[in-house]
C-alpha cells in the first residue's frame, strides 16, 4: 500500500528562535519535504480557502478565534480518496496547543478506520500539545502513532530525527 504525507504549513512572518522572521516556505513544509525524501510518499498540502494573515500577530489571533469558535474552515481541495493509502503522515504547526482548524476539517472529511496516522508537529517550545488526543478523537478506528515534535527553527536540520521516527 502507498503512503501519504498530508500537511498544513504557513510561510510568511513566523516566530522562529525568539524573533519574527519572514519564511518563503513554512517550517512544516520543510519537514514534510525531508520526510518525502525518506518515504517517497505522495504529498498533499492542506490549504484553507481563506488563508491566515501574513502578519504573525494577526495570524495567531485568527487561529485562536477559529479555535474558540471550533471553526471548520473550507479547504481549497481534498485528495480524491484515501483508499490506496494505509499510512498517513500528518504534519502541522502547533497552534494554541493543537492543530490548525483546517487540519480538523481535513480529518473529519475522511473515514480513517484501519489507517495508520503518524503525526509530526512543528513548534517553538510547545511540542505536540493535545494534538495526538484530538486526532484519536477525530479518527476513531485509526491507529495513531507516537507523534514527532520538531522545533520549527530546526526543521531544515530534522532529517535524522525524522529518519529515526520513520524507522520506529
């Protein structure tokens, strides 16, 4: 069976190593690309129709408001189906202790029964938060593996950590 890397990532202004930096490519996408080199898995970027602000402070305010409203933002697209995939690597940044709400939308769109979900999360100190529990709640019948927290500022150098996690 095939594997899929589904991820949410945001470039623009980000908090990196204690300061704001403009990123051409988001940290989660950097990690997803490194994982793809290891796995040769297909890739799918989770993108909301209405993106977050390029300004970091506005973005985090929007993300927090989405979470408080338990929003399910519309996505630009979905994979046609997940039938051919037995393992889904799910990547996202930690937004307020869990995944961005667009990832919730993605997970609720499909039946993950019998699938293996292996989450990885970029962060700047908050780790996986409660995202693994949220995935288990949203995807009953899926096997949710131990997640890999990756410091966003070190995403480009996370290849060995990704490889160790992938091999486990």
